[in-house]
C-alpha cells in the first residue's frame, strides 16, 4: 500500500493508515441560487441562506432570508405576538383576577375569611329580593353626614370586599380590603378634620375614632380604587412586614369556590372558639340554625378542620353550599347521619296539623321547598373527609322567614 503523504506539511506516522472519505452530496431541494453547483468547493447555499463555506470566509448576511417579503411577515408576526402579551399582562389580567388580587392581600395568620363581590350580586335578580328582606336600620344623622362629607355610600360605591379575622390574645382583629369608587380628596379632608394622619414608610395612614368607645379604625389607600381598613393598633407594621396568604391549603379552598360571589372559609381555631365552649356554642348554634340547638352538632362542628360556605345566585334563588372537613371518618359519618336526621324530623314536623295552623300555608310551602332542595353527601379527599350540605334559598323563603318565631326553642338530646 502506498503510504506516501499527499500533504507534505502534515507528518503521517507509518504506524497508522487512513482512508479518504468523500464529501456527502447535498440534495438539490436544500440548495438555493442558480449559479451554485452541487458540491461546489467554495460554498453551499442552503435554506434561509445558511452557508457551508469551505473558504473560511464568514458571510456578512448569513442569517437574513433572501426573500424580503417573508422576512417582513416574520417580523410583523413577532411584533404582534409581543403586543398581545403586553396587552394581556398589562390590561386584561388584572381585570380577570380582581378576586385573587384581594385575597392575596389577606394576612397569613387569618382564622377566618369572608369575601363578597357586590358588583356581581347587584346584577342578580335575587339580590334585590335579599335587600328587600334584610333588616335595614334607618341611617342616622351621623352616617348621612358621613356620606355627604366623603361622597362614599357602601351600598352604592363598594364593588368587592375581603375581610380577614384574627385573634391576638383577647383582642379580636379584622382586616378589610375593598375595591370601589372612592373620592380620595373628600375622604382625606374628612380624616384630617375628624381624626389623625401619619406617614409610615411612604404610606399615608388615616385614623378615626369609633363612636361609643376608645377604639380607632385605621385605613390607607393601596390604589385610587382600593382601600385597606383595620382595627389593629400598629397598622404600619402590617403594611410593611406582614406575610400575606400564600398557604396551599387556603389556595385550594379558594379554588373550590371559584365563581361564587360570596363565600367564607373558617379554620379549626375559629370553629373551636365558636362551638367548643359551653357558653357560646349553644347560642351560636341556635342562631345559625333558626332556633334548633344540639350539643352533638356543636361538638362535631368544633372538631372540624375547615368549614367553607359559598353562595351563588341561580335565576331567582340562591344556591348555598357548605363543605365541612374533618380528619376522622367517624366524625364525618356522624355529621352526615345527624344532618339527614334533622331533615327527616323537620319534614315530619311540618306535616303536623299544629305546625300547619301556626305557620300558614305560604310559609309552610316555602319551608317544604327548602327541605326538598337539601342534599347531604360525603366527599373523601386525600387529607380530609368532607360532608357537603347543599340547599336553595328562594324569595318566598325570605318573605316567610321573619313572620315566624318559635314559641319555645327545642333542644335536641
């Protein structure tokens, strides 16, 4: 074999042999340019003018398409996509996440949380019936003067509100964030006249005394359309150092009630305080159930880990859902049996001749419709065992509810 070196400047050891490999031929479909032959030793013009250059001379415009029209179209498409993303994140996204924008501001150590979307509720026919039924105390002279001085009426100007409830020792603290229509100039003037103003870390905090006591309310404008209010003494420290709700457990329950304009989420600590003590549990249970009291019900509610309540208007009624979560299967089953038993007893009581005479036909029919809508079911999740109670509140029920008060409060054994 001839081991002569075809390249005299490159020394080849006689111990090694080599074979010459032919340059692969490039398909014609990938080659542009009529004057370039296949396998040209100078350059191979490929798609989008990416050049295989064997002369080691870097082309000046190797990444620019030769077709100017295509290049202009590509540039326009990229620009349109960028504008669309900016429009989404700059304008559309905040409008969509109005609820979440309030919830994320709630303090992380909250024991209970309430959310109401008044702007959405005002569009529902049922809301007008609810306002008609709800007790409406006459606005006193002080409140009417407040509306004139500040230009703010919560029935008209408040759109969304989220309220968090905390407890620090014996002090019960609430924290409110509301979206609405505020006349900042008038509200600032009212606070200057009737309260105090201080600056904390660049935030202007207003403080007003609460009528009939020594407590004070503090508030500040987070934006021109968003106001934060609390009865906490050191409001400034919360604004600059508090940890907002970011717990996955809270977010999971917020996701379950997505689409509901009104809901409340209560943690175990608040449930124990409400239903665990002998002094307060019976009275609270009676008020929550319209006169019915049961020590067993109070005990089961006090053992819950979470209680979520949500309401959503549907046509001319309000669908209410309660989700009671427990860690024990036994507690969930006992609560399910108890609720089903209460429904059966209530139906039997409404069939009693004395009850029919005392209630009247319209009221009795509204209560029967309520009981007919009741659904009690079990939901087993990985971490909790839930009991779900669903029922409908109708305008007829609202009209009937204030007309009947039981002569005696029955106590279930």
